[in-house]
């Protein structure tokens, strides 16, 4: 599943490719992708003659800002956008096509069919599901240590599932949570309220740095991930914990352990990320 860096890469690419284009008409081949409005005819009608002003992101959601509307799109497991010419053959698993007035087409493909699209009046999208309850944006200037600590510092939940929960911090999935905890030297099963101030500071910094580096590298994925221009993500080989079970830890050389935490495959170094059972004093 794409995480924040991959979605951000798609956002930047889409913004370059489609901002300024005007939608002439829309065809929906798989109605279940369209979550709002209920009627796909209505979905198409609303988008007709709208110009894409910009493509933004909230968590793992893409936001197409149009003249009066916001189109909220979630790629889920396998969703992909691509810009095509009208003569390009329509590939398998293409579920929605946005036809532009300049004869190009933005096509949404999704092998797994889990992706979603919602339309709102502009501004309303942040007040309703699915964006309403989303937490802090880790790459935003507003993601300060204080807000991070306020959001999670007193929780008794294990740190890994807490970071995966989009109500606290958005955009971190299974790959980058393992990478961030490795970088901060924190065991994935530590309870959040057992972390000292300096551990929380390390974690805050590790999240920002890990995600920023991944965005710079163009996003990564375990499957060959392709962005809107058909370029592959290049960050995969730089992962230090995720997917590296039995390979030597980059810091101490001991083998990376794979286990299951909160139902998710989890990678960590037992030496660099010890499970301290004793609660450290909060500072
Ligand atoms: Zn280690």
C-alpha cells in the first residue's frame, strides 16, 4: 500500500501533469470506486467543465482542487493514475477516465479495486469523512515536537499500532513505521507512555527524516511502484529494517528480527531497539 512518500510523489507528478486542465466529461466503469455522490451519473455531471486548479494531499489522500469542488481520491492497495492521449489503448483495470478539453485523458487504474473517490464542495472535504478525523501531517511545519508529544505521549498503546493509526499522525504505514522506530532505536512494542522525552524527540525527528528522505527519493514500495509518469520508485534499497529479516543490522551487525505486532509483519533489531519493560521516568 502506498504510504505518504509515494502519495506525495504521485501528487507532485499529477500536479505537473494535470493542473490547469479542464474536464470535458468523465466515464466511470466501476461504480464502487465512487463513494460520493451515490450516483456515478451525478459524479460525472458535477465534474463536467471543472478545471483542476491544483493537486494537494492530506495523509494518504489526494485532493484535486477544482473550480468549486474538491475530489478526494485514495489509492488504497494498487490504485494508479496515468495521463494518456486519446488514441492510447485503454488498459485492463481502467475504472475511471477523465477526458480533458485538450484531448488528453487522466485514467485511474486499480487491479485490486479498493480505491475510493469522493466529491465535496470546496472546503467541505476537511469537515467530513474520510478526511475529518485525520491527525497531524508529519511533513508540515505545524508538526512540532510538542504537538506530537501531546497527541501520543500519554497513550498506553504500543507505539507501532499507535503510529499506524491515522487519527494521531497521518501517512505512516507498515514500511515507514518500522524504519522510523529503527532510526529512533525504539522497540515497536514499547507503550507510548513509557517513552522518555528524549526517546519521543528521537522518534519525532526520525519520522520527519525518514519520510522526507523517502519523498526525496521519489517514494518506495515493495511491489514495483510506478508514479504518474511511469517512473519507478527508487527508495526501496535504502530501507534499513523493513523486509530485511536475518540481514545484518546496519548499526550493530546482528540479524534483523521479523515478528508480528498488532497483526502486522514487523522488523526490528533486538539489540538497537530493546524492549525495556521498566517504565522510564518522564521528564
Ligand atoms: Zn542493531
